[in-house]
C-alpha cells in the first residue's frame, strides 16, 4: 500500500467498528462520529456514577423516620390498643447517657447535608420535686413556645422576686391561673 491509498481509505480505530472515515485532510479524528458519541455518553455516565458514589461515601443516604400510630404521638400510647402490627413499625432509637452526649451526636449529624437522627435519653427525675412542681415547670416551658422570649424574661423576673400580683397570689399561682385550659 502506498501513502495515497492509506490516507484515502481510513477505518475507524474502534475494534468492532469498520466504518470508513473521510481522508485525513478533511477530518483528523481517528474514530467515526457514532463511536465518538457513544464514547462521550459512556464517559458522561461513568463520571456521574463516580460522583454519586463519592457523595454517598461523604453523605450516606438517610433512613426514613419511624412511623408512629396517631394514638401514640403524645408518647403515652393507647393502653387499650393491642395491635401487634405497631411493633413492626417501631424503630428503637439510640439511647444516650445524658443530654450533652445526645446534643453532641445531633450536632455531628447536622454537619451533613442529609440529617438522619433518632435518639433519646432518660432524664432522671428528682425525688425532691413533686409532681405539682414538675407540672408547673412544664407550663413554663409551654409559655416559652407560646409567647416567646420577652414573656419568659418577664415571668422569670417575677419568679425570682416572688412578686405578689393578681389579687394577692404569687407569680407561680398567677401563671397557673393563666394556663388553666
């Protein structure tokens, strides 16, 4: 074969393709347009797959939150409901020794793009605190969420001073009177 024949009769360099290419003076590519397009798509798919795998290693997919039955949203459950299917949906959460450990774990989980956290800790009850006092504390926390910080600061000041308000009642008794539903 002489040089003039080899430059006019070129074949695609892909192993399985036998397409005849135009002369090198017209197109310098060594593969046909079909093979180039297939190669471009193959590389694009490979890059997308590698990117997805890298992201999954950095940010693993989150688990779905456990589904709770409607009667168990308060946390007390329904003592008359003996449905055994509810056990299938319950997903045990991680137990932490105290609030600080749980907070650190939640903080670490929140650094990721997809947050997946399901944990709890058991707060020991003070034997010196009565149920009535515990109920009052819960009411104060409820006030925080209902009325915001300014109301809470005002009530804390009243509690610290034990100011007598509302017809001779102390601040605690006045708060109890405000929140009776």
